[in-house]
């Protein structure tokens, strides 16, 4: 067990800015969205659904007045089965 002055923190992976080339669940064509690197590297970039926003000195080049929005979280809806009488 760790001594009391040491605390564990949950590590969060950095997110990256992407420019969407097609409409998807993340947004509309032309939107700049913030997504995790795994989804970008493994799905969006290889399928040419998005590309990385250019970076200068570690900061993304974003248009003036840009407001960040997180990627959409899918809402799970309950489906009730229909049984005809």
C-alpha cells in the first residue's frame, strides 16, 4: 500500500483537433471537432473521413472565434418490443 502523501491520478490521453471531410456522428462536413487520438488514427484518418488540423509550436491553427465542442456522445435509447395481440 502506498504511503498517504502519494495519491493516484487517472491518466487522460490528449485529444486532437480534426477537420471533418464528410457528415458523421461527430459533426457536419467542414466542422472542426475535438476527438481522441485512437479514434482519429485508427478510424477517421485511414477512411478519409477527417484530417488533422495543422499545428504550429504544439498549438492547433484554429479560425478566430473558434469555440471548442466535445465529440457527441451517443445516447442509448430503450427499445420496447412490440408483440401484436
